[in-house]
C-alpha cells in the first residue's frame, strides 16, 4: 500500500468515526434525528430563529430547513410561533425536551474535540503546522482542479 493510499484510508477512518460520534443521538434516543437536525437544535439553543436565519447560518436550502424543522416539531423538540411584528414569519423555539437533546449533542462534540486536542498535543508545533497545511490543501483540491 502506498503512503498516499494509507493516508486516504486513515482519513476515511477518521471521517467515519467522527460521523459515528456526531450521530450518537441516533443510538441514544427513541426519537431518531440526523446530524443536521442535531446541529439545528444546538443553534436554536443559543437563539430562536426563523427558516431564513437557519438556512443562512447552516448553508442549507429553505426547503431542507423546513423538512428538518417539521421532524423536530413532530418529535416535540421544537415549537413554531408566529412573529409578533411580522405575521408571515415563524420563529422556532426549543422545547425543554429539545434543550436537553441539544445539550447532549453539545457534550458529545466537546468530548470529541477534547480527544482530538489531546491527540494533536502529542505532535510538535512543526508537525501540527504540517498537518494543518496538508488538511488545508486536501480541503481545497477542487480549487486546484479548476
């Protein structure tokens, strides 16, 4: 196996592991939600929001936000209320159940970040700079292909 293949394999393993960690809600709740919905809960924990705000902040289409919100409402994590000033606008607010789930998801993120920080600290500053440089280049491969 070439070095490049080995690096790709390790990156794939990390992505799969990270995805599994961020999806912990799927395995710990009776009502299943996806990662996008979990991140929406975390965002709504800090502020009530409209469809447009969520769409802009999460870089999702408005229909995608609507679909995610409908599921969160159906499971009792979010409520929808008409804006007092603009009756056409709907504000989404977490329920106590939604706040609890958002906090659980936030804790899982903190735990994962702590583990990553601990691993990164095992490298010298020069090695960390090399890792950052590598990941930057990987994340901009499409830019280089244009």
